[in-house]
C-alpha cells in the first residue's frame, strides 16, 4: 500500500499519516438545531479538508474505489486536495458522480468507500464523504462551470423520474452527447432528494444547485408529468420519437403495519409525513400554513430503524414534539440507519425503544391517535436478511401515550407504469425485472434501475444503477443491438 513516489503530493510518510487525527465535522449544537431546520453538519474549512486529506495512504490497490457504487476515483481527488487544486478535485469526482454535493451529505460512506479504507483497520477511516462535500461546495462557491457535453449524437433519451437514479443516468448520457429529457411527476425536480430527505440533512438549495449544473450541461427537465397517465411509455417511444427510455421512478408506495388503529387521525406514512414537511413547507411554519397536525408539546413516535425513520422523528422534534421515540423491533445493532444519524438523534433527545413492536394503535375517543400498545421482542434465529428474527415475548404488552406516529417500515412498487406498459415483466412484488448489469427490461429500448427494480435502497446505490443503465443505453444507441429475450425466466 505504498504511495507512488513520482505522483504523490503528500510530504509525509505512511507512519506519520497514520498518526494524524481524523478531523471531525463541525456541527450545530444539539440544543440549537432542534429549534431550526438548518443543516446540522456545517462543512469543512479548506484547512480542515487538507489536514484530513493528508491522512490518505494513497494505496496501490484502492479498495475505497472498488467499494464505491459509482466508482469515484478517491485516491486521485484526495491527492488534488493535498496539492491545493480544489477545482481539479471537483472535476475528478464529477467524472463519475454528477451529484457530489448530495452524496457528500447523504451517502452511507461507512458501508462503502470509508468502510473499505485501509486506515480503518487501526484508526478512523479517511473522511471521504466530508472531503467530497467540501470540494463540491467549493466549486459551487467560486461559481466554476462543469464540463460541457460531447458533440451531439442525434439520439433522444427519456428518463422517467428525477431522483438519484434518473439524475445520475441523465448526467452520464448528456456527457455522451445524447439529448436527455427528464420527466418528473411532482412539481419540483429531485425525487426523494427533495421530498424525502429533510432540510437539516440535505438543503433544498443544494439539490437545486446540482440540478442547475445539469441544466447547464444540456439536460432538459419537465415537471407535473405522470408517466402512465399523462403519457405512456409506448407513446414516448413511438409518438414522441425517443430512442431509449429509462424508468427510475423509485418505490414510493407506502407499506403499513396491518394492525388495528392505522386509520386514526395522527397516523402517517413516512412518505406523506416527509413530503408534507419538505414540499409543503411545514419546516417553514408559520410562513406557510401548517400542513400536518400541530406537534408542539406532543408525544410522537416513528416505527422503523432506517434513515427515513430517523429523518421523520428528527423532523418531528424540530416541529416541537416534546417526547420523540424510535420504536424498533430489533436491537440497535441491526438498525440500518447511518451511525452518524443515530448519534445525532440521541444528541437531540430522541429516545430509542428497541426490541419493541406496536401491535395496536389506540383511539383517544374522538377518532385521533391516543397511544400505541406494544410488545417486547427478543431475537431468535436468522431470517432471510441475515439478521436474527424478532420474536414477541408473551405477556410483555405495554402502552406508550402518543398523539402522532409515523410508519417508516419500507415501501413497495407503485404499479402505475407497469400496468400501462404491455409486455413489461415484473417480479411477484411488482418491481420491474431487468437483465442483470445491463438494466434492460423485457421491452425493447426500455431500461430500468434504482428502487423500482431493487426495492428501497440508498441514494448512492440508486445512482450506481443509473450509471450502469447509462452505459448500457449508450451502447444500445451506438450499436443498435438488443437481445430478443434479455430477461431470463
């Protein structure tokens, strides 16, 4: 893992680098941030970024790159930071990632690049996500333009959905010279990036700035188009003249618990709750009418242990919830949420009721939620996910008083496009089937990727699918070759 001497910009030896401390991210204090929706992580200064970048071992075999779903050249962009070439560092990232200011904030790097960092064997891994965010923000601050697209190919590609998979594919395809048109069902571009992730983790302005850069590159965006109703897939291909189409609609159909009382006022799905906060501006009350029940002084819980669950309950805390709970049926070790988000939630006074499962929501006598009846759980044998299955403990029922609860236990596939596209093969769960890494569907010229294929996943995994789809679409548009039956039965 020795650095290449002729190209290294780092003046320190490997032993010296190992001794450099990891530079923590400056943050808003917990007692202040629970009163606002301002960003929690405040970003590195240039000095902090360079000090962190100096820790890189410049490994000969970059396991961090191998574990990045979009293939960012970590070693090279970090070397450019050390050399003080910040715009070049931003350009290096953008070769593989058109949304670095976003992934630098919300990607679970501990499961990918940072988890594979060789420093992590003995000390804290390199803060790759923090560095990525820093150079992306620097590029935005100085107003530098991004690389322009290639000469026009004359080919048109339609992308359905403007979430991370769709945006990633759009960025790659426009840089190949194809004309790219992104259709979004909602009134604002960004998909889950704008309706599902709260302002304190990913400011809307950051998303808008990244999308503006894509507009500069030549990507066209159109909102309020519900593909499957406003226009069909076949119409886009046959009447509108698109040469290829990528379905990246996500998996936004909420999944409920199927227990008594879910009909009560004050019970939300995570999708509805976060959309009301993010796109209906609940986080800016009283400048905007309150689009959700008043949570000030109330007891609120979220059911689930993922990032969406923590986004919801941390938002409720900022909207004035006096008591805020995470109710999760497994142990904290099994929680899929990012470690940093769990830490921030605890700092903000959120209580974790682990190994706990709701079995009934209680009526307050007026049709509103008054509480939940729960049962304690214990972990049994491994299930299909590789985690120990939670099993209820007989006679352990108890109640938690609540005035609002958010169900954040996952999503399923919205069937709209599938039901209006003859011949489009889907799985038993309604997800679109694709042919392995090519992202090809059973319909000619139609590709799909992201959560509508895999089910709910992370932003960076969806972006990885978008990049694979873009590569496959470009090959198809270049060669005209399409397998007769790409989907294996």
